[in-house]
C-alpha cells in the first residue's frame, strides 16, 4: 500500500527562508493547476492509498472549493483505506472556519499548522505573515471545527535567538495541546532572501554549539511535557506520530503529484518539473532514477536511524535485501558503536548521536 503527496505551490508571499517549489501570487493559475494535478493523478492506476498529504506552498491559501475538488477526485480514483490519515498544511494567516469545515467534510482529518515561532520579532525575521496571537487563535479554530489531530511546526537556531524566547514558544505550543510538534533548526538555503541577507552580512548565523544547546532545550521541554520524540525533529503524544512522514523514513513507496513533487514508485524515483508553467503545459517528470540495491540499503539505514524510537530492524534489513547488515555496513557500525545502540535486533541512535547525526549518516552513503 502506498501513500500520496500532492504539492500545492501557491503562497501569498514566500517566507525568507523558503527554498521549496512555491510561487507568490499566481492564484489566477490555481484552477488550471488543480486540473493538471487531477490529470496527472489519472496517469497512475487505481490502487490502495494509506495516507494523503497536501503540502506546499500554502495549501490553505487556495479556495476551499479547490481543495474539496482535489479530495473528491482522490477518493474517486484511488482506494483510500478506512483509517487513512489525510493531512493538509496550513498557515494561520490563511485559515478560516469556513475552510476548516470544508476540509472536514472532504475527509481531511489532520491539520499541520506552520507556526514557526510564538515571538513576533522572530516571525518578522522569518517573513511570516501571521502574528503569535493569530497562531493561537488558529489552533482554537481547528479545535472548534472538530479536528482532533493537529500538528505545529516550530523553528529554533535563529540568529540571536535567546533561550527565553524559544522556551516561551515551546510553552505556548504545549499549552495549545497539539497532538504533534515538529521542531527544525533553521537552515540558510542558497537562493533565499535569508541567504542574500547573510551574504550581505546583515546577520551572523548561530554557532553550532548554541544550536545544539537549543535542541537540548527543545527535547527536554517537550519530553517533559509528555511528548515522545520518535524522530530527530518530531515529537508526538501517544499514537499520534505522522503516519505519512513515517512512510518516507521507513522507505515505503509514495506517489507525488504536482510541480516539484517527488515519487518513489516501483523502486524508481521520479521528480516533477518545479516550473509552474511547464507543469501546467503538461510536462511531468524531469528526472527518473533507478535506485540501486546499494542505494536502497543506504537509505534504509540513514532514514531508519532518524526514527530514534523504533530504529532499524536487522531482521527487516535481511528480509528486504537478503544479506546481514554487518556484511554490508560492519565497518561503519563498528566505527560508530558509541553512537548506535544494538539491542534485541534493533539499532537506534543514542541521544549523544542526535547532535552529530549528519556526520554519522555520511559514512553510510
């Protein structure tokens, strides 16, 4: 059973840190874009789907009727499992009660709200359109509209971010009782306004040690409030991990629809053109990649180790690839034995490894 991702690249304004395939304005093309996504959907044979994720961009900035039409077509074309997790990303500046009710009626059962911070100065630096107060009001709307599965995104490691402001954001997030919280360190990506500001020396990035200290604060605060860390950047209440994202981390297959969307389908990886006009004209995959067994094994280890609670099953590795992990990665496992715990046939990162995970993963490529 596969998962389905639908990319909706429309935004009112691109955030200063965003390097995703997204476009400010362009809403006059939204209806044609929905038509194009539906056409692409029909290029795949009908099949069972376990999760659906509408990402962007800002999906909640589209008209509610467009989201409903997409979801209706998904249900007609694919066979959604009865307990399918169906998520839509939303921005507090674009979410209304009417949209939320329409989402509910369309079968969407999970809302992922991009809050990023509960500090208005930090929100301004990031180029967000909403205020901290709006973010809190949005969560109230989500609950009043009948959603019992909500996720919040937060960022840390912003230039000059103080411990007290991050702690305040975490406390305000916890007070809203979301079922899921994602916390990411800020990355300054080439081609973004933030990157240009950094080149112009308008600010200095936070030092790695300071970012690590803030990450420790995130982990201690959220786990102390009853959230389980199940992935390096993700925390949830019992049973509320993101089922859709877990498909990626567990190397499951997924269909990606829309401009810039990626697919992993029949052991091949595809990536659609990120160019909006090209996509609207009917162009689809700009890249098709056959994934070698060696690459599949590397991805299985790297992505699996991100799952800090469940880790990697040595038995599952052998079942998939017909060989023991030690026969392939014995040297790497020996080198990082301080950071990788083996217990009962399961490999997980030790907490000390969370801060150097990228360096560890690089050895498995």
